[in-house]
C-alpha cells in the first residue's frame, strides 16, 4: 500500500496466554503492521513484556459474575481504539502474513463489515511455528462455504466474530455489540441481524483473507453453559422473533435439560447438568468450535 492507513487491532483475553502469544507472534510476521494492538483483559492482565516492540495498549475490566462480558469488552476495545479502521481478532486466531493488508485494502474499498476466513488447526503447533506449520496443520471449516474471493454473504447468519474488519463509524451505527449478551454466544449473530437490516447500505462481505484458529478445550455440547445459552437465546428471540444456537438447544432438549421447540416461542430450563454429563462432554482439544 502506497499510503499507510493507520488501523487498530482489538482482541479480548481471559486466560489463554499461550494463544494470545501465538496471535502476537503472527502479528509480528504480518506484512502490514498495526498501529495499535488494543487488548481488553477480563480480570487477569497477561504478562506481555516479551512483546515490548509491539504497540500494545491494555484495558482491564471485571467479569462481574460467571458469564464473561465479551460484548462489553469488544465495545470498550472499539471505544478506546485510536484509529478509524478496526480489525477484531479472537484470541484464538493467528493472522496470515497477508491478513491485515488484505482486510485493510478491502475495507478501504467497501467501507463495511468484512469477515475474514478462519482455517482451523487440527493439532497443536510448535512453539516457534512458521507459516508452513499453520498451512500444513489447518483445514477449512467443513460446515462453512468455501471463500475464494470477496463476496457478499447470502446468509447473514454466517457472520462469526473470530476475525473481521469494521470502520469505527459503522460500529457506531450498529451501536456495537449488545451487552445484554453475556457468556456463551449470540452477540455476534445479533450484529449480523442488525447488518441485515442495513444491507442496502452496508452489505456483509466475506473475505478469503485467512486466519488460523487454535485448538482449545471445549464442551460439546456445552452443557456447562446451558444457563447462559438459554438466557441469550431468549434475549435474541425477544429481539428478532427467531432462535439462535438451535443446534445446542436441540441437544439440550434431547438431554432433558430444557423445554423448547424450534417452532415455539418459549424456552425453559428443566434441570442443570450433573457432573457426569459435564465430564462426558469435555473435549481437551477441538478444532471446529
């Protein structure tokens, strides 16, 4: 790029320091360097002394309960960002060396929300990884469309907040992420629904610009998050008159944890998962979550 456009990278962290370190190692090898890396730490502030050469700014907020305030943290990152071009990266994502250059170039051309293309690492990576390691060990998500060129999304529910570009002005138009959503899920799908209302002015674009999603422990289904998921699904339905995270809701229904029907308008928790079910659902490493 002939004229350097200043931009901020925003990421949220709660634990997962090893994942954050890998993200920052990816930033260091990027061909276009960010002018600010805005990290919002929930509770604990990570030790980033080894990255003193990067323009890192850290904000800290409290979790204020069992369910993490991810939406609030993202909003704080955007509000505190110094520049008008924002790239959000999930702490699990390592950017490809061309990722920032591609996303900023596309963002300048289209001035809208652009989602990057997550590839999923199917095993752990070496501590001093190289691009070849990321390429060899990753694969596209089997349930998502192949993205080989910049395209408008045909289904706005495809938006995931793992890696995306947004102009600060559009972030303000959308009023950011809805802080009603805490804990697991729905805050990014809520943004997608707001984007769908504005699609004639601000289309949702899907970019082939690549990031690599690192494995981490999960529960599948996430029975330990049944309360947060039900609360968020109820909030989403009240806003949009449609359900979200239906696959998990169906799993919970089959397990007898909730009363819910896909064509209904109500949802109710019947019981909490027992210790055995929580242990049974645990996966220490998972690629596609």
